[in-house]
C-alpha cells in the first residue's frame, strides 16, 4: 500500500499525459539518446495486435534508474506511428513519483506527463476494462533493484496481471530487453540492505557502490553506460486457456493460487526465452564500433547526447517547452539554469535541495503550501477511476 497525498480532483476522463511535451521530448531528447547513444532496436512489433487491449510484460534492467522503460516506451510509440492512439501506457510504481530523485533530474510530475500511469490494481483494472493497452513490469520494484549481480534473473512475478488478463480476456505479450542490464555494471544490490533502507529510509533499494558515488556526485545516480539496447516482442499468451488447461479456479476470475501458478509458469517460460536471446544477442553489450559510427554522424551537441550532458539536455528541454507553453520569456537560459551545476559538484544534492526550496515556481517551490508542492511535483498517487469506483490504491 502506498501512503501519502492523494489527488482527488481529477474529473472523469482527465489524463495528465502531455502529448505536446511528449512529441517535443521525442524530437529533441529521446530520439537522440535512443538512436545515437543506446542505438536501441525493437523486434517483433508485428506480434502487437492492431487494436484492442493488450498487456506487454517486460523484464527490467535491474539498475537504479529505469532507463530501459522510457526507451521501450518511445520505441513502441514510434513504431506505432506516434499520436495518442499509438501510445501504449506504461504502468510505473508510484514511488517513482513520490521521491523527486526518482523522477528524471527531479522534473515535476515527469512520469505522468510522459504518459505513464500509477501502478495500482484499480488503475490497471480500469485501463483494461476501457480497452486500453499497457506496458507492465511484472517483477515490480525488485526488478529495478536486482542489481548487476542478478542480471537477467527474473524476479518473482506479481500475479495481478494474470488475474486481469483472465478477467478481460486480454493477450499477454512477453517483451525481452537485452543488454540494458549493462547500463551500470558496477551497480550491485543486496537484499538485507534493501530491507533496511526500505524500512528506515523509504528507499526500496540501495545500489552499491553507485549509492555512495551518487551521494557525492548526483549526476552519477542517472548515469548510463552506452549499452546497445535490444527489445524482442514474443507471441501472445492466452491466460484463460492456461487456466482452463491447468484446472482450479474460474478462467474468468482465477483464485489467488491459480493466478500465482500461472504467473510463475510465465516467468519460467520467459526466463528460458530470455536466456536464449541473451546468448544470441548479448555477446557485445556495448558494441563500441557502432557507437563510434553513430556519434560521428551527429552534427554538434555530442556532449549533450552522451550521458554526461543529460542533466542539461533533459532539464533545459523541459523548461524551454513549458516556458514556451506558458509564454514566459527566457532572456538568458544559462542564467535560468544555473542551478544545474549542482549535478556535477561534490555533494551537489545539498545545493539542488536548496535551489528547489529557495527558487520561486516554476523552477522551485518557494511560497507553495505542502498541498501545492505535492501537486506541482506530482508526489501523490493518481487514480484514473471515476469517483464512484475510486477504491484503495494497492499496488498491482
């Protein structure tokens, strides 16, 4: 259960995704990082149904920051032809919104503007009931935080996607991310440390040594090595048929035991397929020759395209877009963006926190009440449900 502020003023049908921002982000940021830095590839898009609801179940990269999720999202959106109808909404843990450092460079309400939906069981249910399409990471937070020491080891699958796929007769498409585990091979996690950090700090995992390096230099928390990401979409899985053939429980409303059994069965099948794809496509996780060729083709701004420039690339684009949208004049971007130096300075988190506290909106939170700050940053659990069916926000 995620506790914290709850945003209750969403009218029926309202959606925080900003397609204007999303289009601009693709053109100026993600296409650059996807095509030149990660050289990302998508295979098997023909397996995605042309219409109707679908659950795309993907493995996570196991690193501190989920770079693979926004790359997969953008690849699918591009392959689908862009536009609102082509957007397959990723479900994400509300903890990524509740903690500002888990948003890319602390950008306000970024995951929802990007088109993601808070991963609660109610939200998951409502999206499928309305014929929506979702990207789901059945490993959950443990998948992000499993670390390089457990790379390509699928963690326990949450059974909620099985129950909902059966309820609405929705196909499940397995998605396999290859090489994204190499985003940060120095990122190791240990379960006993994660349990302590979750209990006492509210942080679900602490990557080592990344955590200690990032405490000194904030930039390294978001850093990613230029792994050659490849995503493969498998054949649709019929969950109802699996329940029928396995016996026990209704094919439309399986009990908890049946859902967990099917979830584990799918996990094992995906693990076998993942191992085969890694053996075939994971031998050169960085493929530096293609990286060099790719960067040679960039005209200017190579530094911004690399991970070293992302604090400026992401934040400056976000501010430029919203300044234009709200008709704010920006006579000098360097004067406006001077706070970004905190990402590169020793113990810059202190400066970044002070900047957020002391600067006026929209670049800071000075003068805002606690509720106004939560709404501006997006540090609440958002529900897509109508008020009549707005129940508890248990994570899916």
